């Protein structure tokens, strides 16, 4: 049944990192912010609007690892990309709203650590916890402690900031660095866990706390011969308190090893790097924090952006994909139903238009889900292919925040946040 009702979106807290980031950088200059693992030069570059161009290291160099991913990766479901695995969109056909765990894409900076829940501890520590001045405050939670706390369940996508990066090159002729994902670095799951707000409340945040930085238990990430330490990225406290989960279940099962077992952070609507897997500790800081993952990586650099780059990436962009292989073949004159999904980090997707003639004419697709924030809307459209030959299928989504996919995405050197309408090649025989 077509669905048109759009539920009212919940009030969004003030989560604009741009203004906060400028403040955070000024605080660093004044000696009031910490930046472990980030060079002084990097921070000065971010600060200096007139600095000379910076040569950026590639963010995702392929790293030799024997078994970077634990789960089976059959080639009909996944494309292997270095330490990562991209879901094939044709494999999502008929899978329902939630991506089955076995089909969910994997993005690993290094390799999946196989941890046990019994040995796992989550340590909250830092100057942003209440305690006597100078006192080293830390609070620990075991797996059972966490499971005993009030739980919530939430459907949300996890999507790599570089999802669709390959189209900057194949569709727009741009040179960008990083893993050449097509559109399969995204998945939707039903996550169950404890609100981070609940755990923070029990740990006792001080009124001066500003940043919260989860860190993974996987190996240190080496880039350009230099260790950047373990994966970690600060979140402003406002977001941490808003809708972030410490998730221990994915689609009704304990988190699979590759997706963060025993516990991961889940940051709805934000770029996937925020959703730190295998979380082992969370720094709660009274000082603003920087890590390579909100300075060198996961900002936009390039001619369309200030010399020092954009603010750290937060919300995901808007995208659409067909549940079809690239180059799929159809019989001329035979009735078809095309299926796809569209999603956005800014609101629910409430409208999708599809073109089956390379972008000349457009028809509204029928929506199969009630549009909701933080997840995708499935859709379909009938099509009777005409004369044999090659053509392109296009889908353009519009979200409740008023964003519509453009024809061309504004490029950035690391190929993040591709949002243009993808031209899906098909052959009619
Ligand atoms: N957390 C840790 N500890 N290590 C990682 O390599 N990758 C991040 C994020 N969390 C990563 C991590 C990135 S870039 C993405 S897109 C998501 O995890 C991918 O989550 P998934 O592998 O469960 O799909």
C-alpha cells in the first residue's frame, strides 16, 4: 500500500559542529583542549584559513591482514575491498526492511577482534566526570551490568561516510582517495542496547563536560607508516545525551563479531565512523577533544571548502539505490517491477522519483514503508522496457528536511558524502 503520512520529526537538539568546532580549535590554541595523536601542524592547518594546501594521506590504505573479517563473505553477497566488505544491492532484494546480519557490510580499519563478553569491561573516565579536583575518576561496567540497565530498541542505518565514493570517479570524473565503494556501504538494523545518556548519568558527568570520546578495542590504525592509535572520535555531549546507544544486539541477536561484539556505539543518522565498534572505554572530557578521525579524516577538503576543511562530518547525506546488479539485463516488452531504497541523515525519505529513460522523464515511486528518520524507505515502480539497447535507471529521493538529491555531488578530496542521483546502467535484450 502506498504510504504518504509522515510522522512529525522529533525536535533536534543544537548539534551544529561548525560553530562548536571553531570554538574547540580556539580553545586548543589557548591550551584548553587536548589533541592526542593529532599533530600541531594539522591543528594549525585547520585553524588557518589562509594556510597553504595540505597533502593528505590516503584515509583507507589497504592493510595486509590474514582474517580481517570473521563472517563468511560469499561473492554473490559481498565485494571484498581490502579490510572491508561491501554488500551487493542485488542481494538485498526481498530481504525486508532490516538488513540480515550475514549481509551487513563491514568496514574495518584493521581487523575484527574476537572478544568475550565475560572479560569485557567498559571504562568511563576523564575530567568530565564528577569528582574532587585532580582526582582520577573512572567508572566501570561489565557486560551483565549493561544488560541489567533499562534497554531500548531502535531501527537505524549505519553508513560509511565514503559510501558511493566510486561514483565521484565513474560518474563525475573526479580523483578522490579512499575505498572505492559503490552504494553498498550501508545497512539498516534493529539495535538494542542502553542509551549512552543512561550510562553517563550513572557515571556522574560534571556540568563542565563537553566531549565524549568512545574508543575501540581493535588494533591501532597505521597510516603512512605512523600509528594513529586505536579508532576513536569525539562526540559533542549534546549528541551523546540525545539518541546514542551502547548496542549489544543487532536484529534480535547478540552483535556479531564483525559488527562490534560485545558492545558498540550506535550514533543514529551520523556518519558510520561515529558508531565505534568493540567499545572499550569512553573518555568524558571537560576539555574539547580531537582525534585523527575528526581532523585529518571525516572533514571535507577541496576547492569547494575552506582551506582548513569543513567542520567534522556529522549527519549522513541523502541517497537512493536500486536492488539490482550493475548492468542487469531485462527482456524488451516484458512487465517488470523495479525495487529500491532511499535514505537520508536529515529526516525521513517521503518522496522518490524514478526515471527509466536516462533522466528524460520521471514518475513518483510507490513507497513501501512509513517514512521514518534514521532509516530507509523502500519503494517500487513498474516498468516495461522498450527497444533493446543500454539505458540508465535513476532514482531521486527527497527528505522531510527538504533535501533532494542533486545531479552532481560537490566533490571533496576524500570522496565523502556522495549524494548525487546515481545512473544505474542496465541492458534491454
Ligand atoms: N569502530 C572501530 N573500533 N573500528 C573501526 O574500524 N569503523 C567505523 C565504525 N566503527 C570502525 C569502527 C566505520 S568507518 C564504519 S562505516 C562503521 O563502523 C561500520 O560498521 P559495520 O562494520 O558494523 O558495518
